[in-house]
């Protein structure tokens, strides 16, 4: 299920597995698709077919996790990361997330067209003006999602 998340953080001592095969099952949560996109077609079948556990250190370079923290640092570090996101324009955050996920299903030209139109739309919003004003005034922006 963690593979469905946009970001995954782990403690250094964590072990992960897509071990459905060990119980004679298949990843009903679309784990085959998510893992293939994250780890690639060379590594995903290996993990899916063997059902073995991998440590956080091995999971990091193949994309199963985004960051690895010390065992006593995970909660505070993940919280600190999460607190950065609401400080950005909600409209820009939505556009970035949408463009990122849609780019997996469309070609480069279509993706460029899509992000160009998103950029044009986002730049006309009050949040963009607020971001530029805050930058000039050396203060934190106050976004309203408009």
C-alpha cells in the first residue's frame, strides 16, 4: 500500500516487501504497476516474484522509499518535511502533482503542452502575485489558493 503514496519515508532499520507471492496471492492494490514505475522493469519483477524483504538502504535507490532516516529521527524528520508543503501555493501544488502523474501516461510533447497551460494559468492567480511580493519583501508568502 505504501507504493500508492506520493512519498515514502523509512527508518534505517525498516524492511519492506511486496510479498504477496509468499501467500499465493497477487498485489491487488496495483503494486505491480506502482513498483514497476518506481523501481523499473529490471528490479520490480525480482521483488514481486521472489517476495523477499529489502532493507531501507536498498529500497532508497530503487524508489521504494524517498528518504531514509535514523530510527529515532523518522517521526520528527517526516513531520518537518510535511510542514514545508502547506507553505506553498495550493494551486501550484495541485498543478505540479497533476502534471507529474499525468506525464506517466502521455508523451513528452503533450506533457509540455499541459505544463505550459498550467504555468499560464497559475501565473495569473493572486497566489503568484503574492509569491513575487513576498520574495521582493523578503517575507514568507501568505497563500489563499486563488
